[in-house]
DNA sequence: CAAGAATTATGAACCC
DNA sequence: GGGTTCATAATTCTTG
């Protein structure tokens, strides 16, 4: 791995990761910065996990309402894609199928 | 296709969505229900994409601050995994304990 | 978890798993049996991993030859499915799309 | 669609498979190549499915012999994971050591 | 048949 | 920017 940080910085990071320094020196600054970064990322990832759970719930609701979840997923994926992309992909698939005599 | 809904249900939906059923109401109900489901899923997925972008930004900020992003990702994965694995190991331990009738 | 084995058996398994017994008693028989099972499964899984690697190589070859790997995967998945299933799925997708006015 | 092949290449394939190109030979070559690729992948996937069936049989045998299949799966997963995780931990350790210039 | 695990595919991120 | 590796998402399969 090619480190993109200086030896000093590296030392600071390692200190921060291993909680060896607790003073409000420059080391502490780096450690605090790291802690802030980690906290924010973990917070956002938690929110993201919550959203994923919500989405899962809606699919479950759809299933209960009698909709086919697999087709529903296809539908939503389709809406995300550019029309031209979908068309070109289908065209290429047809080409391959014809090539195999399908 | 292996339907995840019963044949009756499938017929029902198909009837509703293709305007075969007698009342105009039930058609509209199913269509509205589908629209609601699709809208909510797409809304939540948009929020999720925004969160992913925010997380990406924080990683970029961390990189600018001199932190090694790869190490950072490993660190966060490790913090997440540790919890999961502690739970997994406890499950396995329980299994063994049960095997011994404890 | 509902154990499907007797307490004696459970004890034997646990012993085997933890290598506490080494004699050719009935414990040893169970341990040998377990070892045989684990060995065979791991052997087959290794073969399966090798096959997966071979398949990956062919996809890489296809890509080098100018084929679109994603479409290729779709094609092969399509050939696995029953024709009637594919048709019914596409029909249902069309129904949903019409329902949304797409 | 985001092509994973260049536009030139794509045009080439498309030409070949749709018989737009001048010679009948190159068409056949591309079609044969595709057929070869699909055949080999399907063959290997069939072997892989057979191996999966064999593995399933062994688990069934283990169950008949009184072993708990779930525990067995956990055991084998654990044996697999341990190797992978030892490697992962060593990687992370190396990163930290490099951070310290060791 | 519903739920959960396990496998597999897709998409993103990093390096060259 | 292209390939490769890794994370996440989805489908499939098994079990209760």
C-alpha cells in the first residue's frame, strides 16, 4: 500500500486509532478530527440502514396487497434507467438471441 | 414464472389493472395503491442516495485532512463487524451449551 | 434452536468439535464420522470454487472478444428460465407499467 | 446503456451478428464464438449445480447420522472465515505498522 | 408459505 | 479512464 500521508501524520493517526494520547496537543486535534469523522460516518450509515429497513417494509406491504415484488423491483429499476439505455440493451440481447437461433 | 402470490390474487390484480373488472373504482384503487408504493420507495431510495453522497463527502474530507481512507474504511468495517461477530460467537456458544444440556 | 439430536449425541458432537477425545471409543466413531463429513464438504466446495473461477475466466474471455458481459449474463439466465415464465413475467410488468401510465 | 466495450467494438459485433458485414465468414465466426462461450459457461454451471447437489446430499447424510446441520454449517463457515480473517487482520496490522514506519 | 440464510450479481471505489 | 477489487443488493433455497 502506498501511504498518502507523511510519517508525522501517520504517527498521529495511529495514536488516534489506538487512543494512546489524550492531551489537547496537536495529536489530540488529529484524534478529535478522526473521532468526528468516524462518528459522522457511523451516524449516516445508521440512517441509511433505517431507510433500507423502511424500503423493505414497503415491499412487504406491497406483497401483502397482492403485488408481485420481483416484478415491482424490475419496474422501479426500469424507471431509474434511461430509456435509450434500456432500448439499446434489449436490442443487444435480441442480437445475441438471434445469433444463437433463439 | 413462479408467482409469489396465489393464482386468485394474481387474477385479481391483473383484472384490476387491465380494467377487466366491473367497477371503475377497484381499478383505480389498485392503480393508486401501486402508484403510492412506487412513489414512497423511490422517495426513500432518493434519500438513501443522498446519504451515500454525504458519506462519500466525509471520506473526501478525511482524505483532505490527511487520513488514509482505506484504513478508515477498514476501521469502520471492523467496528461494525466486531459487534456482529460477538453476537455470532455468542450464538454458536449457545448452540454448544445447548448441545451439552447446559 | 430445537436440537434434533439426543443429549448423548450432542455430547459426542461437542467433543468432536473441540477435539477433547482421541480414543477409538464410540466417541471416536462419531468424531471420525464428523471429520469425514466436514472433509468431503470442504473438498466439494473447493471444487465448486474452482468451477466458479473457470466461469469467471470465460466471461473475461468473452469480454476480450468484444461481447457485453452484462447482456451475456442476461442471455444465459434467460435460457435457464421456462419460456412461459418469462412471458408471464413480462406480461405482468407491462400491466404495472400501463397502470402507471408508462 | 453504458457499454463495457468500445463503440467500435460494439458496432463490430452488432454488424457481425446481424449480418450487416460483407463476408459471411466473420458473421459465422462471431456467432460460433458466442455459441462456444455460452456452451462452456452452461456446461460449467451444470457441473457446479451437480456439486451443490452432492454437498446437499452430504448434509442430508449428516442429518441422518444425528448431526445438527445448522451447527455443521456454522462450523464449516467458521473454518473458512477464520483463514480469511486471519489474513484480514494481518493486513490491517501491516497498515498500522507501516503507519509507524516499522 | 413465510422467514431467514446463503449464494450470486451488480455497482461503486480505488489504483494504475 | 479502464480494470480490478470490494461492498451491497437481490434472488434463490431451505427450513420451520
